[in-house]
């Protein structure tokens, strides 16, 4: 299996830090979303495209493990990949790395179910599934 992760860099803003001067834990979840958005965009498919087709993704699970602190003005790389793809569900995996050293700062995953606009579970549309499949095995 070829690893087709997508990387996006994020500079830590002052507002991202807490009273101890480190990035507040909630910002990692936002960075996961940035990574997921850029992952899809790199495959020429956006969340807006999915919504225009009458679907959306709802998070059903989230996990984040913190390994090292990050501080104001540091640059992190958010590395995103598809970990698992099923008929109605997709799981994205994330690594937050120090841009300068490559050190692992945090890692985690989000699991999503595909819903229609009335919030009923549906099969992931083929065009979006094809976008995600390329993230797993590297095929076009």
C-alpha cells in the first residue's frame, strides 16, 4: 500500500496558546480539520462539493494523543491520510509534526459517517469515494 498522505503547514498564532504559553489542546482538533480539508482539496474534491450533492460527513469518533508541547510562532506540519474506508464511513489519520525537526507532536484520527441532508446514513457517493480511495492505495 502506497502512502499518499497530504501535508499542510500551520504557524502557531498567539491566540492558539494558553496561559502556560503552549498550544491549547483544542487547536489540534482544528488542525485535523485543516488537514482533512486540504487532503480532499489536493484530490480536487471539496466538502462544498459533497454538500452540493446532498451529503455531509458527521464525526462519530475522535482521538488525539499529545506527545510534545508546541509554542507561539512555531510551524507544525499536519500530515493527513485515509486510514480506513467503508461503504458509509471513513477514518482519517493525522500526525502533527514539528516542521523544523520532524518530531512527532501529536497524532490521532477522526471517524466520519456519510449522511444525507435529513441526517440519514447513506453510502459515500462514488465520486467522493474515488477521491478517498486514492488516499489509500495511490490509484487514480
